[in-house]
């Protein structure tokens, strides 16, 4: 982003991207405990943003807040977050990227229901383009059937014991994944897919800020 600051702290209107994401998460009534992994130098800032969002959403006293140490990899950060939830009585865990403020609430509600019954459900969208698998030399090795290709998004929702078991299996086998659904799949637990939205972008490039600002203005 060439912004000179972590992108989750970049402003869109009156709020940071993180603030917009938390504000939308708090519209999910089932949310009772918010756990945010953060680097040590950002922890106080992150806590302040989250606490203000909880207050503004009038959910003070309804939602617990913890800011925990982040890790070197995504898995490490989520693992630290899970440790903070053990023994809390939480049954479902919703893992979400801090820079996805435009997720569809109706799809999240469906994912929560599926995860409660089946153990794991994620938001994803069907691939629109033809997908190519390419080897290290740049040669195409396979063209999978696009009808079977979906692009994973977050939120991803799991029964807590399913996700804890997946992390335990990954630690035992040295398995590394870029999302939590892959860990659950590695632990041989099926994962259901709920169709998300093309709007549910992970803010990565400067142009994404313009889209997110427009979307957030339209969906206040």
C-alpha cells in the first residue's frame, strides 16, 4: 500500500479499516467475545479502537475484549487467539481478516448455523476465471474444472473443539496452511461452503480503498 503504516490502521472516513471491520462484526448478534492478535507495538492502539467500537455499537458488557500477542505466521496468531478462548465456554469460533470490512451478514448467519451443526463452514465464491496450475518453470500443469473451484474468504466458522484439534494435528505433523479451513481439512474434518460475495474483498491494493469506501458509505 506504500502507506507507511499497517494497512488495518489506514483511515476510510472517520474509522480505520480495523474499526470498520470490528463495527460490522459487532452486528453479528452471536458475537460475545472479541479476540484480536496484535504486535506488541500496536496492542494499545488496537485495544483502543476495538473498545471504542464496542461502546459505539452499544454492546458494552455484552462483548468481552482481549488483545493477545500476534505471531510470526497467521497460524501462530490465530493459535494465540484460541488459547485466550479456552475455558471461556465459547462453542463457535469465527476467524476473520482484519482488512475485510465488506462481508455479507446473511452469509455469516448461514455459516454459523452450518458450523454449529456440522463443525466447520466458510464463506467462499465460485471462480469466475479459468484457473491454471503452474509449475516452478512457469508451465501449466493442469486446468481444473472451474465449476469445482471456489475462492476462500473469511469469516470462517468452527466449533472450537474442531479448530483446536486441527491446530494440534498441524503441530504434530508440521503442516502449514494459509487459512484455517485448510487446517481443518488436514485433520480430516469436512468443511461446508457458504457462498459469500464478490464485494468481500481483502484490502490489499490502493484501488481497494476506493471500492471499500464506496461500499461502506452505501451499507452504513
